[in-house]
């Protein structure tokens, strides 16, 4: 039973910390209560473990609401609110655990054997008591769960009848009065010396007798009161032997405190050793059979099966089957691209040492069409993941970093399939949208990611490849070797790095110039650009490299977003207050392959060239800073070297005036604004264009 579904505590609000303190302080008493209320038919070993599990599951997950001022209570019934709440949870779960499982009723958590705690190879049970304890256990076993709960509340918890009725009702007992009557029947049998199990009395320890007391190491209630019984008070004793009847007979209330019913002081015995040995042999045989079957199913090569990790076929369509035929896969000859009128993925030749492996191609196509549950699949946003509509083009098939890798292209998507050559691990399937790719957009694809490194498969028209660290603009790029198939050596990937200590970009040179690409966690690396949105250029000049060195660490904001290109440009240069130099405003826009969902970042650069850019604003889906809408407006809170604070704002060149409102007020003609402010100030920015239209800040 889940504690968050229980009724609020009737004694007022209870915090989780208050309930935990009560549970820890009085844990032995709570476990004893659960053990006594649980049905004896469970067996002593399971009763012990279940009692501990119920108590440990009785903490609330959040503050328990209730009346701030509890109702009137009698002094002898007063208990700590946290303890009262946890005790109520224990009683409720113990009563549920005693209910039989029914076919039409939904089983509850307390009715199942506990997950924790568990004891393996041993059976644990409390220490065995004497004849009085045995007689009381027999009488309690004849009661219902609510009856045992009523007897425990009266005898062990020293609760009066009104409080017993209230606690039972709060615990979900349908008829608390009947449960109290069952407890009365046990009391009457104890008073009758001729009844079965005579020798038990209903008398609680008298004041001063041995028993729990608050502040003396007890785990029970604060006060030690006699139990009030129907009648004229028979059964009370004097101080000459509290808890005992004349003749040395121990009362039932005192016996509830005996070691016979203490599930925290246990004895241990082994389980059935012969049966355990038989079970161990059967388990070893079953494990061996599973290992043999798993080895046969997971063997590489033909061991992958005809369709490998693909799910079972559910349709037989002639066009779909033709698309999955490895013999129908399109293969472009190596001599096609120099004479083609276009340069993109459609003229990539089929490369790699496994292009003739029909079994591998069949598995890759089958997994593409019907990926099974064990296939690790990924796709960039906006990329459909369905099967090919016709035979796709084969770009690569070969061994890379201990895996068989296949790259396909179907005109809309680049698809990568990988399976391990040996060892554990399932197949992987990655999709990336690459429609309308030009010569630069199809210059490279990621062919492998392993141990934080990345390998690229470059286009046949790429003449040279190198690596450039964007964070070190003065450092010359170093050559990156490729094999005969066009696969590069491994390069540490910035897409998987946890710290922005370096940002390795792939620099490629073709017949028309040098390009800079960056891995953003996708199959197709993104092209990096610099300049106004209507005329960007590749990142090769000094100004562009220095600007990207301070803004590259913001690229994780557009990682794995289906990015085709990222353009950064300086839209404003602002003189800083107090003669602190000039600040630079840079807008970075990431365009996607799908054409929508572009991300825009406005960044502010202080005069120091070693300080990274500060992110001033960001937006997704906005046309700002792009070809459609090159305007942008952003602001930051800046601290001058003297310690004073200023709100700085800047807009694109067509902004005629700026105005700050809200926490900071100010106005300036032109595209830049500087207003003195306080630390933590917030301001709303608005701008007016030269044609009179308004422009809001980027958000």
C-alpha cells in the first residue's frame, strides 16, 4: 500500500522529518506492533520480515496535511503527532497484509512478500517464550486482524477505548466496535481461570513497575496508564507485583512486551539444505542453457540471422521488398562526380571494404525498415524514421573501430547502420535529414563515434582535411590523415566533451576554397560562417576566428538540433561607460535542415580577448538575426571596473533609438544604450527603427 494515498493524520499536520524522527526513535515498538497485528498464518519468518518492511514503508513522501489545531483529546490518550501518524500507517498496512488475495480484487503491495529486507539462506524468528506467551499467541491467532489491532492498542499502547476506536477507524477498519468486542472477549477469557489459556490477565503494569516510559529508553507512549475495561474495574492490582495476577500468572498486557513478540531480537536457523542444493543444481543447468542459446543467437556473421536485429516482417509489399533487396541498392561509380552538373550526396561513390557483403546490406536494410526492440536508434528533429520508399544509394560499407558500418542516402536522409564485430552490444541506427545539400553541406558525414572520438567520411572532391581548435585562433590547423576510402583518423569530438577546453573543427579544402565544419552530435557536421545574414563567408579570416574563439562554447545550445549551418556576425560595437573600452555585440543564428526551428543567441563581448562571450538573450523559432529579419535587440547588466552597474543595450544598425523601462529607465538615440543601474536590476527594452516601426528585445 502506498502511503501517499492514505488519509491525513487526525492529530494535525506532520512533516516528513517529524515522522522520520518518530520512526527511528521508536522503531522497535512499531515493528512489534506490526508483528502482533500480522496474521500468524504467514509464519514467523515472513511475519518478521514483513513487519520490518511495513514500518520502513510508512514514511510519507511529503508533508501530511491536517487540522492545525487538533480536536480535544484526553490526557491519557495523547501521543506525539509524528508517532501517531507512523503508527496509523503501520496498522493500516498490517491489516491489508492480512486480507486474502481475491481474483476480482486488485492486489495491494502489502499483500505480497516484502522486497526488502531479505534474508538468504537463513530463517529468522523471535526467541521462544513460555506457556503464558504460547497461550496468548494462540488466543491472538483466533482473532481477526482488527481484533488483534484493538488488543495491541489497548494492551501495548495503553490507549483508552475512545482512542482505540478512532485509530481503528482511521486505519480503515469498517467496524471498530466489533474489533473492540473481540479484544474484550480475550480479556474475559483471561479473567476466567477455568477458560482455555487461563493465567492471562488484562492488567497493564502499574505505575512504578517495569515497563516502557518516555525519556528512559522506551519506544512506546509517554505515559503508563492502566487499561480501562467494561465493568467495575476488576483486574487492577496493587504495587506488589505489577503485571501479574495472584498465583504468579503474568497479564496479557505484560506479555505483549515479552521477547516472544519482539521481532528485533531474533534467532537464526538454516533453511532446508537438501532442497536448497537441488534448487542450486537446477539453476546452474538453466543458466548454462541460456548461455548456449544466447551465444548461438548473438554470433556475428551468419549468426545475426537473415535479417539481424530487425523485428519480424509484418507486410509483404512488392515495392517495400524491392527497397530491401541488397542487390537493388544504387551504387555510383567513382568516375561519376567529376562530370556531374551537381555535387552532393547523389554522386558519392560506394566506398568501403564491405560493399560486396550482401548479408550485411540485407541486415542493414531490414533493421532500417523494421528496427527491433534491441536497436539503439536516434534521429535529428524533423527527420522521418520510416523505411525507404525505394532502393537507397549506398555510400559506405566497411569496418570502422570494431564495428561494421553502412551509410545510405535516399535523397532526403543520411542513414547510418552499425553492428559490433564481436562482443556484447546491439545494432545502432541513426537518421539525419540532408535534403537540398550542396557541395559544402555534403562534404563529410560522421562514420564512427568511439571513446569520445569521431571519424568522418569525406566527399570525393575534398582535397585536404585538417583540424582547427576554435578556441585557439592563433594556432595553425594540423593535418588530418585519411585512408584510401576517405575515412579520417579519429579526432576528439567537442559534441561529447563535458568541459569547453577546446573545440575541434573539421577544416576541409575543395576546388573552390576552405570550409570550417563542426560536429554537433549529428551525422552531418554543421558549417560555420561569419558575416551579415545576407552575405556570410566561411570562417577563415582573423576577425572571424577571434570572434568564434570567444563564442564557440555557446554551440552546445544548438547541439543535436538538426543544424545545417551556424552564422555569427557583429551587429553593434558600443563604447563602455567610465572609459572601459568598447564592447562588441554578436548574434549567432543556427539554421536547420528542415528550415524551421532556428535558434538565435545574442552575446556580449567585453574588451578583454581572453574572456568568453556572455549570453545576453536566446530564442527559438524567431526570424531575428536571419535573412528574413536581420534586426536584433538585446541587453545585459554589466559591472564597470569601478564596481558600478550599468544596463547596456544594443540593436542592429537600422535601430534609430532605444528605451529602457521597468526597473531601470533611460533613453538614447542610436542603436546603443547605457544606463546606470543597481546590482540585480531588470529592465524592459524597446527600440524604434528608422521607418518608425517598433522592435522588441530578443527573447
